[in-house]
C-alpha cells in the first residue's frame, strides 16, 4: 500500500508483515514462518480478505456533526468538528489512512489470489474458490475506494475536481511514492469497473442449490453477508447518485441523473419493482432477516448500543440526542409539513397526530419505551432536560436501532442479537426517486413501471401517512426534490447519510450552519432553544486531504479552502 508518505510508512510496516509472515507458520531455520504460507494455506490467504470485511464501518453517529443530533459527551469529536475545529490536521471524517490500509490488503489479495492453493480436493473446487475470492476482492476494493471519494473528493486549489489516488497493486518500498490524485471521473469509473468485474465473478446471492456438492461448498449459504453480485448492483446506485449530485455534477448534466435513475430502476424492476418494498422496512432493525436488508454485518449478542443510548432511567448513557430540527422534519400523519396551514399542527401539543415514524425513531416527552413512558421535562430528575450528566441536552433520546425490550439494569443485563446494515432496498428506492425526479420529473415511469412519486407514496404509506397523500400529490419537480430529501432524512436517519447528503446536495451556509436546537418542557410550556452552534465554511462541502500528505508529497494538491 504505498503512495503518499504517511501511508507509505504504514505500508512499509504492512509490507514487512507480509514479507515476514516469517513469524507466522511453518518454522524456518530461525524458527520463523515464511510468507509462502499465504500461497499454500488457504486459511491465511483468505484471512487477507476477512481483514477487509472486519474493518467495514458500522454506524458512526456522525449526525452529531449535523442539524439532526448532538452528542451529550462534552468535547466529543463530531461536536468539536461542527463547532469549528474541522481541519486538515483534525478530521474525524477522514478515511485516508483507514481505507488505504485496507486497500493494501485487498490489492495484495488480488496479487496472490491466482497463486494460492485454495483447495487440494479438485481443480474445479480450486477454480471456483479462485473466482469467488477474486470477485470479493474487486467488490471490497470498490467499497473502500468509495469511502475515499466520499470523504476526500473535491475541487483542488488548481480548480480541478479530484478524487483520490487510485491504487491497483500493493506498492512496495521500491515503488514510486509521489503520486497525484486521479480525477473525480476516473475514480467513479474505477469504482464502477471494480463493481462490474466483481458482478461478473460472483453469484447473485449465496444459496445452497443442491445441484452439486462442489459449487455449494464455495457459493453456498455459509457465505451469507459476504459481498455478492446483487449487493454490488445496489451499491452502484449509491455511487452513481453521488456522481450526479450538485457538488460533483458541476455541469448539471441530466445524463448523469439518468444514469443513476437507470441503475436503480434496473435493479429494482428486475426484483419486482414496488412489490419488493418491505412492509416492515422502516423498522428493519427489529428483524435481522427483514426483506429490506440487502447487506448487513453478522449478528452478535450484546447490549452495547442500549447502554450507550437508553435514557438514564433505563440505565443508559443517553449519548446521541436527536434535535428539534429533526423532529420538525417529521410531517403530520396527514402528510403535510408542520409549517403548512393544512397540517393541523398544534405547538402546544407538538407530538399529537404526527407521522408514526417519529414515535418509532425518537424518544420525546411521554413517548413509550417498552411499556414505560419517558419524561424528558424539567421536572424529571432522571431523564429530564439537563438534569444529570447522562440526561438529554435537547429534550430527546434516540430510539431507532435499539432493542427496546432489553433490561440492562445491573442485576439483569440482558443481551440480544444486533446487526448493522450496509445497504437497504429503501435506500435504493430513494436513490431512484431522487435521480428520476431530476432527470424526468416526479411522474415519469420510464420503462420501469413506477415513478418517483409512486415510490415516495409507497414509502410514506408504509410509514403510516394517511392515504390519499394529498400533499405529496400536489408537488411539482422542485417541491418533490425537497420532499425526497426530507424522506431520506427520516427513513435513513442515524445510518450515516445526513452528513454526506447535505454536502453532495451543496447546501448553502445557512443550512450547513443551522444551529442544533432542543426543546424545554415546563408543565404546558414548550420552549425551543439553541443547543449547539454549527460553524462550517463554504468550502467545507468537500473534506480535506490529510495535512501530512500535503507536506510529504509534491503531487497531491489540497482541496480549496483547507
């Protein structure tokens, strides 16, 4: 892995790990193991891939750097970032070192994969393992490259739209270190090409067919949650949407929006169109086999998230506090935004008659948590606003993603299976709705049989919005644009989208710097107040390249403003 000086230092270390896997197996004369073990023992060879799987990100709750949430731990990284400390020297959103480290392993895998003896049982079995592991490596490389693009693409000081440094082999200490960033378009093309190569090699999904012991041993259901062709087809819709978005689609090309719509439309229509929208997809986190889930982590028994996020009265630390801003984004049950005169919203009874997803996702004053009503008002010493170090500082607690039936009291300390999703059908539907609206308006179905408006109607109906959805039906293309953005905010909340969405949409400073607000409840008085400022500059649509890379290489040019 080596390209940029800081990364090079790590790569040198990693190179030594591989060249001195001499400390690993079959003892040599000096009682060290040879790197040849990677080629002769498939367990060690596959371990390179598993390292990349294990390092995949789960929910980071970076919403605490947006208008959707705050973190009640003083001095937490995302609050520091949002309050003005974000810099090339301090970047909690950097994936530079993290992604390039994994890319080194992945490229190492691609270098050796054809030389590994994957199975001694038969040539057919060996060749199928070779095909599978090669496809996985290409797919994982696409995923990590997209992380780099998301965090570090931008307009450099020479006014060029750049991505990252594309690496296709594990560089060694003898290789050229000083490499420039590739163009944004080259990076998009590289990601898509890796996806396509992986799709060519991998099965649509891992299932036991019963057609043959050899094939099932390689492509059987024991591989569930490893990357497959369907996952990558869905992932391509995310990549294409990113390329079409205002922050990167500088020429405002309708063709890029159409490409994104076509990728999502093809994927969804091939699987049944609107008929595959899971009826329980908006609460997928309650069911590890929910049909909405395309790709997730393996499950594990724990209560870590509950201990972090439960209110203090339920023995939690209440770390992530949703904001009033996010609460206000939830419409009324009749579908109208709360600031619309037709909504029926009552500021003296603000949680009555709201979109049912609000009750599912956020603990507000009086909301039920496994049969217990949580009191966030000033008169509650446990869960009330600011009443103790673990209490909410916005008047709200997180409910989404939690197993609310768990008792985590010290004497009980129950655990349950948890999993984090990487891709959901709901995201792909929203990708389609956004791209199709930009390319063709809200009512054009193209060849897919469903329009952008029909997609949002189905998602909102699933969430509990009354039908017919008169507000949705009234929107033109511009109004629909804001609607689909708001639905992403709600449906994908706390899954790691908001921070990046508001940047790819190229929101202006008034939106990026909207203060995070809370609510103080004292009897029948509801007072909205500013909890935490946001201090972003206009160039912070794009993230920085780490300063160390700029100082130690001459060909990498920093993004503007940093």
